[in-house]
C-alpha cells in the first residue's frame, strides 16, 4: 500500500515532462560560423598531429598543429594524464577510428586498457553577459547572444566518426598510470588513426612516470561536491524515475563523479528546493503525507534507493539534504483527506514553520540512525541569509542536537561554529585562524563558483585551463575543496546545445549523457590531482619521521595564482608553469 502510494505521488509530480527518444549516435548542430575556403586551400593533405589540451579548436578552421610533433606526459603513479590531437581535413573522411597501444618501458607497461580516447564533439555555446562581468541572468532569446559551436563533449561512446571536408576534429586521450606493477621511467607507445580500417597516421605517445604514488580517488582529501540531478536522466531517457533502468543509465555518469574524487551525495528532501530553476526540477525523495486523522507519515524509500545507489558508485563521505530554506518558502505535502497535494507557506522563525519541520526532522533522524547514515548526513542550505540560517539552525538543534549542517553561500562569522560543511564564494576568504580551527575540529571548508564569476569558471566557452586552475586555487588558499552547483542538470538537448534560458552556457552541467565526460571535467580532475600532490608533498617526511621542507618551494609555485588577473595572465600560462615545477619533486 505504501509503495503504491509512493509511486503514484512521485509520478504525479513528474506530470508535464516531455518524453523524448534518445540515440547514443548523433549528429552535431550546423555550424553558425561560415567556413573560409581560402584558409583550407593551403591544406594539401589531412593534418593529423598532437595539439594542446589548453585549446578548444575551432571546427571551421585548420588547426595550428605541426605534424610530427611529439607529446610527453609526466605524472605520478596513479595519476590521470590528458593529451589532445587534431585531425584537420581538406576532404571527406569516412569511418575514422582511433586505437592505442600499450605504453612500454623495459618489462613494464601501461596497458592500453588504461587509456581512454574519445572524439571531442561540438556543442552550441554562447558567451558572458554583455558587460563581461559574469554569466547570471535570464537568456530567453538565444539570438541575442553570440552563439557558436565549441569543442567540449568527449565522446567515447561513438566508435567511428565521419569527418566532413574542411573540418577540424579533435580527439582526447586520457592515460591512467597504474599504481602497482610499474616503475619510474619513460614509457613509449602510440596512437593510431584509421580511415575505413586503413592506417593513415601513427602518433608517438610518451609518458614519464615519477617515483611517487597518488592515492586512489576515494582516498583523496580534496572535497569535491558537484550536485547531481537524477531527474534530468529520467527525463532525457524517458524512463521511470528510480527504476532499475534509471539507475543503470545513471551509473556511468555517477561513476565518473566518484572517479574524480566526488565526496557528496545530493539529496532533495522537499519539492523543488531551488524553485524549479533547472530544466528538470528536483522532486522530493521523501514522501510527506498528512493522514486523514491529522498525523504525519514520511516514506524514505526513494531517498534510500538513491543513497544506496550513489554509495555503490563510490560516493560515500557525505549526504547533503536540501533544503529547509528553499528559494521559494513553500512546502508541498500530500493531504490524504482531500487526496491532493497541498502547500504549507512559512519561513524560519515562525512557530508554524518550526512545528512543520520538527515532525519530519525527528522522523528523519531516527531513520538515518537506523540506516547508519546519521553521522554523514547534513541538513543543507544554499545561498540563504544569516537571519534565516540562524532561525533554521535553532529548529534543527531542537529536533536533534547532533544533526550536522551545511551551507553554500555568503561568509558569516556567526555561522562558523554551527556549520560542519561551509562553502563560500570565490570572492570571499576565511582567515587562516578560522581555517586551522575548522580543520582541527574535523569540519569541511570549501569554496565555489557559479554564474557570478566571469573567470575562472567552467562554462562551455571558458578557457579549459580555468577548470584546472580551481584545484590549484584551493591549495593556495588552504581550503578543503571545491563545490559547483550542477554535475548533470541537463538542458533539453545537452549533447547538442549547452545554452539555457538562464545563465551562461554550460553552467548547468559538466558531464554528458552516456557517461560522456568533457574537456572541462578532465581538466578539473587534473587540478584536483595537483591539490593532492601538493598535500602529499607538504606532509612528506624523511626516514627519521621529520617533515621535509617543501613548504617554501610550494608556496613559490602557488604565488602566481591570482583570481583578479586571469584576463591579463591566462590560466593556462600559470597552470602549465606550476605543473612543470611540481613535477620536478
């Protein structure tokens, strides 16, 4: 009976969503930028050459890459390294495929199964606001914005691709250096490009492995919090929410998140905590029902399924439950007496608000303790003011004084003691004393970017190195990690068009359907790995157990990172210099 009601309520909440049939093989949108034939006239044969992971190559222009150029990636055992090559062709090419070899040094190898490659596909993007100061605000008419195709989707799903005449097609190559059965040294292999099964190019690939080990992502200290939206996946693939088919479709996406060191499960415990600001609004994973006799009943079936699924993907550190203070202070529940959904209107500080939430929080605490999840669960809020936060904290403490609390929002000194997970904007700073105190107490302290920041950012048009810059910045300011509001709040057709009716393109998601990664996401991982390497080096000791004196050297490496001069000093310039210096240790 309970389960029947639960599914009926859940499906009612999804009424109005448009279903769509999805194919994993797709064609990109037409390029709005015209091809200049005169530029291609100078290309005599297809250019197939290594390029740079800092560059988003224009589809309509020949790539500025030199055939015969080699690439030498350097990293630790356990590190994921990226390279990019381009195919610029002056003729139509059919059934282009890419193969990789083992990368070998003496009797050791990096297996080809550790190497992932994918065509970098083009998606429609737009631009910053006209003043160039950010990407916030409504964008109802795409014609008002400079819309272009941009290389972002890394498509490992499509095995072969036709490349049209006078087109540049990038290819991304990711190498996962093993942690075991490997020694330091120079490893050599190759990447082979075929057309209709015939070899047309072979690119040498060299990896220099250092005598240091990066832990597995699950053991990284970096606190990565990218908010997941399961409802986007259900809508995109037109499947029943939280069915087995739904979970199967989500697994490659959420596994990507876990493999990047993702620490936090995003759970919605009430209807539309963000007032439906995404293309697919977040529904409640908890069923709220006022029974005919006036008592309340809460069902956690969907919440439990979601948490257990995310944990099975490898995300286990924290569960953040949104939100007691939603962006619209209206709370949906099912009224059994009238057999309809109703809404309670109230705000923190009102006795009615406290009464409404107290019932649920006490029930929720008991349930979490039964599941063994209470210690990792946070009652989470997003960008709420001090007055509402203080009043909400009071209610939570009355329900259970041991509940943990989280906020992504503005810095308030008054909240430091109560928030176990506190994330503030890039523009704000905790004092060194506050950071040390929070670390000593085992509290999480991070920063975030959103549509507000022009740079650094992870829009689909942002310079790629800015995504990596974020991890380095976390290391410099000594916080625990980074938060971004959406891992996969997809727009209508995420593989084709990253633009949205609100905010700059790509603001809503960084992973694509089918578990496809992105150039932005891969560079973000590289920044997180840099953070981990810095952490390890700062804590490294000699044989006598004394800490090695790397602190001043690392501080010098981090000194050029500055959030105010990214327009004058591009992120790539700073990141690449720092990366080279760090790899000398």
